[in-house]
C-alpha cells in the first residue's frame, strides 16, 4: 500500500513540475498568433515557401525582426507598415554573395510581457530604491518566474533565438540578423552572446532610448535602465556590425550611440543628409531606412551588400 502511495505521489510531483504556468501558456499562444505572418519574402516583397531541396550550405538566411510598440500587454505582429520587412532587406532575396544565395525572412516577434500589476510592482520597487537596477532583478511572480524575464523587451530575443535554433536544426548554418529599433537591439544581444550561431548584424535605427535617458524622465528612459540594456550585450564578442542612424531620430542618434564608437568593428552610416522623406507610418526619422526611397535611391543602402560580401 505504501509503495502505491509513493508511486502516486511521485507521478503527481512529476506532472506538477512540468505543468506550464499561465505566462508560459500565454507565450506559446502569442507566438502561435504572431507566427502566422512569418515568411520568406522575395525581392518584390511577396511571401513564398522555401524549396525543400535547397542547398543549405550555399544559403544565407537573412532574418529581419521589427521593433515594438504599445507596452507590455500589446501583441506586436507583422501587420503594421513599420513591422514588415523593409525593401532594403527583402530586395536582397536571391542575391549572390560569392557562391552563397541570400534568402530573406520576416520574423514577427512581439509577444506580450508583464501584467499591469507586475509592471507596477517592478517600477515601484525601482523608484523606491533610487533607480537601482539590482533592486528589481530578483523580483518574481507568484509562480517563481523572474519579472525581468517576463519583460516584453526581453521576450523578443527569446523569440528570435527559437527561430535561429529552428533554422540551425534544419541544417542552415549561414545566418545574419537584421532589425529595426528594438529588433536591432535584440540582434546585438543575440550576436554578442551566440557569436558561433550568427554571422552578422544589419542594424536599422537601433533603439536604446538614448534621447530619453534623463534622470527625471519616465521609467524606461532613466539612465540606469538604459545602462542595464546595454549590459546585456557582450561587446567584446559583437563582431562586425553595420548601423544606420539619423540625427533627427526620436529614439537614438549618432550622439546618443557614440558609446559604440570605441568598437572599430561597428560601422556607422549617418542618413541625416538623405533625400528620402520621413514617413509617419514608418516612425518618421526613426524609420528612414525602412522606406522604399532608401532602398532604391540612397546609395548607402548598397553598404548592406558590401557588408555581406565582407563577412562571407
């Protein structure tokens, strides 16, 4: 009888230990929703399915990841103009880099993060402790999950890493990340922490919220919080990266990103003198590199091809 009770208890504990939390279920549900618009995109901007018989050793998978908006409880898919893969990236589909062929991929990555109560708890603790980042890094939800791991900004690299691992499992070993805003920042995080998996990063208006990093501004604009975001990047392992900026960008400019200048392998391209006009639906000057004008008319868009030829 005792043996039966012990076995039942062990089965119960085993099932309990593998039970998904509400947050984990929500992550999978969100991922399923936003993944509907994941797709390879041809050089005309049309989605397509990859040939199963493609030579994987001769293929470069160029993954594009959008920025984010709307706070932690807002799902961000690829259904907005500024979240779709831009012409400067998708026009590269089918391009030859030496004996390799580029295949461009649109990745939708904006799963939800904190609940309102969790967000309030996080920032209230942060405020009470003089904006000390260490005061919030060990805060947990009722299931023992660290709140910092549930932060929407930190969910994006997780979604990206899952897709990278999926491509790697299928046999694709040439992977480059491209991204806009938070998508570019997440690309930096992943490239620097998994240099063996990722060959390069193409950054379009990377977002570190540098223009808002003033001590009296709202939570995410505080200097300490920005420094925490920067600390997620292993700068010594970042490798060769190209970065496009604009001095009228409302998020970050050459000045606010000047801390990167010490790394010789990060190459800046300033678009402040471009003839391309800002587009409201693309984030104004924060999205100049997303415009068709940039892809078709600004000669600096050709630096992307030069960069890919360099790293391969």
